[in-house]
C-alpha cells in the first residue's frame, strides 16, 4: 500500500487544487494531510476531499508533521510532498517506479528554475556540494521535500529528524550513512501558491548551522580532522617564526598544538558516537 504525506500550514488554497489532482493520479493511495496548526480553511478543504487529516494543536514544524504522518501511515511505501502546489502529482508514479527498481529512497531533484529565488538556489548548491564531498556520492538536491521512501527504513531515523525544515537534509544523509540506496529523478517544480513560511534572515542562519550538522551527522572526522591539521600547521608556523626570531617556544604555539590535539580527539569521539547512532538493532 502507498501512503502520500503532505505537511500543511495555511495551504488551503493550494490544497484545494492539489488534492483532487493527487487523487486522480493515485486513486488507491492513502492521502494524509498533517495540519500543522493552520489558521485558514485547511481542515475544511481536507474534509471536503475525503483525505485522512491529522491536526497538530499548534505549529510544531515541518519535520514534526513528517514524523507524525509517518507514524500514522498504513503504507509500506511513503511519498512526501509539499502542500504548496510546487510538486506535480503525476511525478509520484515516476518516483515509485524507481523505488520498485530496488532503491530505498528516490528524491525529486529540481533544476535551477525550480529554486525559490537566487539566494535559495545558491544555498542549495552549497549544501549539495558539501553533502557530495561528505558522502562520496553525487547529491543532486539535498533539500527537496518531494521523495519516496520505504517506511521500514525511513522509520529507523525518525529520532534523528528535527522538527523544523531540514528533515530532507537529515534523512538523505542518514540513508547514505547507513548504506541504503538513494537515487534522484529530475522534476519540474512550479511556483508555490501562497506565501513561503521561510524567513531569509532567521532561516539563513539556521541553514548555515545545517551545513555543520550535515558534517557532524555523517562523518565527524571529515570536519574535525582538517580543523585539527589547520591548528597544527598554525602552531608549527608560529613556532618556526618565534624560534628563528626569538629562539624560544611561546605559549601561543603550545596553545595551537594543544587545540590541534583536542579538536582531533573530539572528532574521534564524535565518530564513535555517530557509529553507535546508526547501528541497527537486528
């Protein structure tokens, strides 16, 4: 069985158009709308179209809605879609076709025209580059909210998912870290209906923190080891300077050497913690 999960916050206008098209494209699917504390007509629209409605008493975030929808879903295959009208319901079949080929996660990858503005496009390009470097695999679209997964495997990582907007990032990196097969298909993303809930200044800082979270979530040593080497080289360079200029070892050199060792050990411990986090209980 297939379950299609749409987290929604004040998306009644988009849902009124999207839900009938989604039902026509996937008539046998369980359609679940997780109402994340909406104050518009989201509830009435969902009731009118006969979909399964899960309502949060207040807004908990996009990731929280994804987690609740996953727990309540009956299907063994899950498709996550944005409720703002950007995703084409006919692309669901293409995602599922790839899933049937043996993949564990299939992501709908947007091209540049599908990005919500130049700033978001540049930020997503940076995220994709960083994730590709961390995983050793080409990551085409790290932040796409349109994806199909196998519920059993996705449920393993619910405890890792944040309640905010970065569930696609976290789930993608978790699948790569656990050696689950991930692939991408190209999709066309339309302009959203209504106003975006992302605020550039506040969420720009949060997305910057996500970059560091990606690194520490996937393989901490790949972040800490270069930092450790940088501290060591700075310490060695400073020592060479003071040795030839004053013939002594200064406190600054010792501090930089100590920072190098400490950063490396923190990375080593983080690597062990990460390994335990992703260890499956058979």
